[in-house]
C-alpha cells in the first residue's frame, strides 16, 4: 500500500495578460513541501483516527510543522512529549523523526499499542548505526544537538556514537581507533555544510569511511538544489516552514548562500513583513518538507495582492517516491491494546 493523499490544485501559474505584467515576479521552487516520509507520517495519524477513533496519542510532533499539528489536534490527536504521558492501554504514534530503542521499551512497559511512523530514510540511518556498532566502529554522527532525529539515532548505539555539530566541532572529536571510524548524518542537513564537516573530519581521520549510501534524504537535497537555482535571481526568498523544522531552516541558509539578498522563514502568509518587499523585484518562494501546499498558496495570494502576480516555476527535480503506511495499521490495534492491558 502506498501513501497517497489529496492535494490542493497546482500552485499559481503565470498570468497570460502581458499588458498587465509588471517587473515584479515570483520564482516558485519545485519540488517543495511534503516529502514521502512526511506524507506517510501524517496519513498514519489520520488513518489511525479513522480506524480507531479519538484520542490517538502522538509522541512529539508527528512532523515539525505548526499547521499540521494544529490540524491533527482538531481531529482528535493528542501530542505528548514523553511516553509516560500516554495512558496505559492506549495507542501511540511515533513521529517521522524516529525514536531510540528505549522508547519502544517504555511503550511496552505501559502496555501501549504503537504505530511507528518513522521515515524509512531515518530507519535506514538507524540500521547503519546498529551495523557499524556491531562491527565495533566509532560512529561520528553529523547533526544538531537536541534534534529528535539525532536523539533517536544516537539511542541505537550510544556507546559508539559521537555527535559532531558542524565543522567547528571537529576539533573536539576523539576516537578509540582511527582505522575504524565511520560518519553518518541527520537526514535534514544542508548538503554543503555536511560535506564541509566530512572534509574536516577526513583531515583529522584520513581513514574515515562513508556510509554505504547518502544519508541526507532525497527531498532535502532536491529542495536545496531548487533554492540554489533561484537564489541568485531573487532579491528576497520566503521559505514556508516552522522554526523547529531543520530542513526549513537550512533552506533559508542555502538561499542566502546562493546569493539571495534577503531570506526569511514564515509559518503563515500573515507573518510576512511588507517592509521586506522594499526595493524587491523578484521573490523566491519555497517550503520545507513538512509543509502542506495550502500554506504556499496563502503566500502566493499575499504576494499577488501586492503586485507579485506573475509566477515562474523553477524545477530542480521530479519526485515520485511513495512509502507504504506503517504495518501496524493493518492490525486491529484497539483489540491489541485491550489485550495488552488485560481489559
């Protein structure tokens, strides 16, 4: 079964009336918004609510987007920070960012039925961590301290994993055996900054090996490539996304690095400051991988009302990847939860 969900109609297209055109324009990045892992996670919560009714508990934010979380809350999802907040015998969904094995143990102790909505690309990194730890490697995990994905991956082999939070952190890294060192990474980082960190690590540890395949997810890379393509032509880039969304924050950084004069992150169109438009002819628009298209439409409408009605698509890649829904949704979790709690 593949994850599919209705999508709003395609984003605004260029006006055909040349007489009404102005110098003002919008460059709209493609791809943008929902990736396959986010799509799968959001649908998992929606399907659980449909099959089992409210409440469905979700540990942490299912994805890092304020609008998505608020929408699911209105449907009956209850978001909690820790497993211990979920009543015994309930159903809990683990977020797309993944969890450490200890969280699964906590859920079992509380007799919870679980739906694991971890993105399969994050799961791949978890499996790599376990494999290299079993081979007694020191694992240098490139990522941001405190991010849920990093916490989950580190929990797979805490005694083998050292976090490296950017190239400036490399000087602090030490390993047991320089001939058995591998790097892995958080999936939502800036590609350029990650490789800068890898280069610094390789200077310090010449025998450092790379993961079998790229850890930074395809969606993160594609969105960054699209922003790079339009960044040099944009006076202002607006990234739609939440401040706790790593991949959204990275898009702002990538836009500035690509030559955009200014770039800002907003959750909603009403957060845009009209002062940002002073002297601006070209506005680039994109969105993070956990952002529904309806929010991008809101930004395009806001810009159109201020004279930026002409929209040009900047296409970096075509995406067709889908992921199957979590296998747990094929079982009767209500019956399982009742059985676990002895009811």
